C-alpha cells in the first residue's frame, strides 16, 4: 500500500498530474490508463493493485462525458457495444471474484505488474502503427465474414475484460484498434464513440470490484479528477495546432519506457 493521503485532498502535485494526463488524452484520444497508472506507481508510490483500482475509477469518470457526447451525435454502434459487454463484464467480474477468493497474494501482485507492463507495451505498438491497422483490417476481411463478427466481438470483450481488470489498460487504444481490425469500414468517429461507450461500464465494474478489495485511493482520485476534467477540454482545443506525428512519437516513447520499467 502507498502512503496515506487522506490529509491531501487538494494535493497540488495530483491536480497537476491530472491536468497533464487530461491534456494528453484530449490531444491524442489515447486512454488515460496507459499514462495514469505508471504515474501513480512512480510519483505517488502506490502499490500496483491500488494504482490499478484508482485508475479504473479515474478512467470511468473521465470518459463518461465523452460517451454521452458521442451517443448524442449518433457515433455509437450499440449492437457492437452490447456484444462486447456480454464478454467483458462477466470476464471482469470473474477476474475480481478470483482475486477475492485468493486474496491479493504475491502471485497476484506479480500478475498485476506483468499485465500492466504488457498492456503498456501493446498500447505503444498500437499508437506507433496507427495508420496501418485499417489497411490490415481490409486485407483480413476475406477471412472474417459478417456471420463471424458477433462471436469475435464477444471474444474481444472477454479478452478486454480480463486485461482491463488486471492492468486498468486496454479499453482505450487496444480496444479501438481491435474493433477497427474486425470492422475496418467503420467511420473513425464511430469506432472512437463505440470504444468509449464500451469502456465506461467496463472500467466502472472493474473499479467497483477493486474498491471492494480496498484498492482505491479516494482522496487522491478527487485531486486527479479536479485537474483532468479541464485538462481534457484544453487538450481537445489544442488538437488542431499540434502535429499528430510529433505527439504520437512522444507518446510511444513514454509508453515504451513505462512498460519496460514496470516489467523490470
């Protein structure tokens, strides 16, 4: 467990961290989990379990407004969301139930840390090759007929449910990329909206599960949210002024370094 932070509800460093992550999320669209969890480990010295639980609530609350906005604009494919949730929610509940059954042992701590590192490295690869995924998905279409896609989306939900519950990462960039591979002809805005609409209930369920294990630092979460919510708005305003390639390159380097550090 990290040091108690109950007396620092409005911690300046936490607010600044939330603002920084919010800015990057607003600019790049990459889920905050891939940035926030390493920050919670390195700067705030939380244990992996508490960092993951705190980030899950952070992710669900910061993505809620985005999900509502996308739904209002008709950018959510609800059939895909329902199919993914049929896999991800049971998988998340089963993963948390297993943690309850066994307790957070050293084995679980190692599994959480390893899952976090792998998820960070996968996210870095996804971001680095962002432009390649749609052409690859179009080439795969001949092997993935429409009749198989519902089952594939359910399987994708199962994988994401476990990965998100173990690492707090995966519902954002990884989820969107896998949706794109299976549905390469979807509009980019619909992929983003569908991915966010799926991520909100998944991260909330996983977050509640971790909270039931005592793995959430509530006072720190409040400070992070105070910074992140305006940060996301500012980041969205800056999107048009910063070269996408530069931002993506810096983000990839940060994710690779964080992932490598976590695993080692």
